[in-house]
């Protein structure tokens, strides 16, 4: 659970740092920059959702294997 929480926090912090740097160093106009940030944020959110879903499935499988009766 700590690894998942660490991943989520790291992903959020990384996204915020990246967005801030993009704002500071972007040569585009405001409208173009906002469109790029919006697109990147949507991509980032999708990737985080996919990673969270994969981790949830992995944890559910592990839980089921731990709950399964042991042969022998």
C-alpha cells in the first residue's frame, strides 16, 4: 500500500512540477499553452487511472490467492 501511495504522490508532484516548468519556459501564446497543458493533463490523468486500475487488479488477485484454501 505504501508503494501505491508513494507512486500516486510522486505522479501528482511530477505532474505539477512539469506543468509549472511548461508555464515558465513556454514560447507559445497563452491560448496555445493552455491547450497543450489541458492535453497533457488529460493524458496524465488517463495514465494515472490506468496505473491505479492495474495496481487494484494486482492487489485483488493477491488478496484472492491469500484467501484461497491451502491444499495439503
